C-alpha cells in the first residue's frame, strides 16, 4: 500500500489519521511525546504493532534535549504516559521496554548523541516490523490454496503495522506468490476498522473484498463461502489464548462449528510468555459513546448502561495455528510458542 501509516520526518512523527478514513486522508504531525500518546489513546493510530512503533518514536521524541540522570528521570514520565494509553496490545510495552534498555546502555552519551541513538532504535523497530510482516506473510501464504477466500476481522493490515500487515500480510504474500485470494471483511463494530480500514487498504491494492456486518459471519461460514479465517492479535498468552478485537472469539466458535480453520497472524512481539493464559491479559474498556453513537449521532436512549470491552480472548483450543515470522506454531502452544521465541 502506497500510503504510510507512520513515518519519522525531520524530528517529528507523522501519522495518517485513521479516524477519518476512508473519507479523508489527513496526515498529522507530532513533535512531542504527549502528542504521540494522545494519538495512540484516541486511535489516530491503532493496531498493536503500529502503536508499538508509535510508542518507540514517542519515547525518542520525549528524550530530545536530555542526557544522564535527567534523561532517566524524564524517561520515567515518558514511559508512564505512553504505557497508560492502551493496555491490551503488548507491543506497546515491549517497544517502551526496548527503548528503556537502549537508554540505560547509553547514559554516557551527550544529549545530541543520545537523541540520535534513541531515534535510530525507534527506526530499527519500524524497519524490523516491516520485515517481520513480510516473513510472517510468506509462512502464512503456504496455508492458502488458490483460489482462496479468507474471512478477517478488524484491521490487521498495513494500517495496523509499520506496513504490509499481519493477517492482510498473509493475503498480500499469497497474491505475490501468484495465488488468487479474495477477502470477506467483518465491519467490526463499534469502531468499524473492518469496513473503514480493511476495505480501504484492500481496495487500494486491488484485492477483491466484500464487507459484511459482524452478525453475518455465521451465514458466510455456513454457506461455505470462506476457506479459512485469519485475524491478528494484540497479545497472545504463553498457552496460545489470543486477545484480539472484540468479536474475534465468536468468530472462532463459529469457525469451529463449521469446520473452517481459524488462523492467528502474530509477530513474536505480540506473544507474551509472561502471561500464562488469557485470564491475565488486561482488557481495555473504551468510551460508551462508541457503542451508543453511530457516525457521531446518538442511536440509543440517553442514560442507558453500556459495556464496551475493546478486545476478547479466544481460547487456544479454537486456534488452528499461529503464524509468526519464524514459522507456524501448532498446538500444544505452550511448547511451540516458546520454541519459536527461543529460536532467535
Ligand atoms: O482497537 P484496535 O483497532 O487497535 O485493535 C486492533 C486489533 O484488534 C488488531 O487485530 C490487532 O492489533 C493486530 S494488528 C496487526
């Protein structure tokens, strides 16, 4: 996809405002870490790997003009602010931890050199994410027949990463390998990442896409219209339980009911071996307005109670395979995920 999700330019971070897509393509520029944190919190940028990259770039911006002890004190504030934005995507904490290790190893540098070193690390995280997606895509593409039709949920595409995508990266890689692939995209209530973002980026790449409302997925599966389901993840636990956009779990249940393989595309940075199972994954709850308003207009009665969890957890037993940049993990995941992590 030609449009860049996030970019470092002249000591500022530029992001396409995903809240306005597909209607308007507006690029926003941030020059300080607070702006980047706000962009993550308000979903200007979203998707686990993309917010990891944004947090790394934000951390670099936050250290501009600091060195030594002052840099350490400053980083505490920067790190706390960035980590508080969105709790479920482990990539965010993973990226901030990595930036912290680089800071600690470079406290001898003066402020200009320290800033350059931090910027370099943030850019490395960006470049690595792109490479990881391509590698993951190649492994995943081998799972697809030709022709194949894939059902996906939310947006695990170029917009959710440094580029190329995880779930959509598999589809792109299959196309590059000469396979014919079409996509069904769940609308993904309430934020509509599927109908707004997945459909937008697939259209840009001329990949056939059909949008459905989330409650139509069972019909699509029952009618045998898809060969497999592929989704991304915000955090996958050591036992293979998968936290992803709300609505992923029912999709996995329905896929099992209809004998359709359910694949998760997960860069190793999204796999959290410190979380034993899905039970210990923190699930973000978002503003009730996302549920009771539609396109900025209230559609539910005033005063009604709302529950708005942004993610759900799919139990490992419903996951056919987890596609990573180092290969494909199969059950039992407590063993296969650890082996892939250790491989590096
Ligand atoms: O709330 P979002 O839009 O950040 O949620 C994104 C997802 O659920 C994605 O599937 C996940 O982050 C993986 S993106 C490669």
